[in-house]
């Protein structure tokens, strides 16, 4: 068996194959139908097959075409970003969308080695205004904008 010459593409291909197979298996719960009268399982099964085939092609190509190695995995950014999303979910009701969004952006920005508090704060304020405009005003979601609002 040839050795893996492009680890990034190989593992991406393996991931595509796994997700494609999982999609196909999950979609098997639904009726397939026919090409003329597609059932609810038709499109997900076709997508699962196509994704698995594409993943197989990418993984096989990685055995012959050289490429970069997979870089070292960094846990810190993942933990910080996921933690900031969990924090947002916990504080959005008591603190409101505007303040919670600013906190989310500032905390998630801290995951980067290039973190600058001022830039993160400005980005947070702009994104908070956008979030309020889209979700509270535009979509009329029943979320408080500021702390203390019902």
C-alpha cells in the first residue's frame, strides 16, 4: 500500500467518507421513492453517496500527490470559542442581546494570538447593533435588548 503523501487531504477525504456514509445510513429511515416521485430519503441518500465518493477520490489522490503535513492541534482556541458561545447562551436573557453579543465577541476574540481588546470591543459593538437589528427588530424575536428589559 502506498504511503500517505498529503495528510491534510487524506484525513479530509476520510472525514467526507464517514459523513457521507452516516448520512446515507440515517436517510435510510425515510422512503426512497423514485426519480419521478422522490421520497423524503431520496435527496439525502444521493448527497451521502456523492460525499462518500468525493471523499474517496480526495483520500486516494492524497496517496499520490504530495502536500503539507497536518499541523499540531490547538485546544485553547476551540475551548475559548465554544466557551464563549455557551456563556452567551447563559447570559443572553439576563443581560440582553446587545451586551451579551459584545461579551461573546470579546471573549471569542481572546482565542487569537493577535487579540487586541480595542478592536474586539469595536467589532463587538458593531455586531451587537447588527444582531439587535436582525433578530430583535427584523425578525421580532422576543429577546431583551438591554439588562432589565422583559
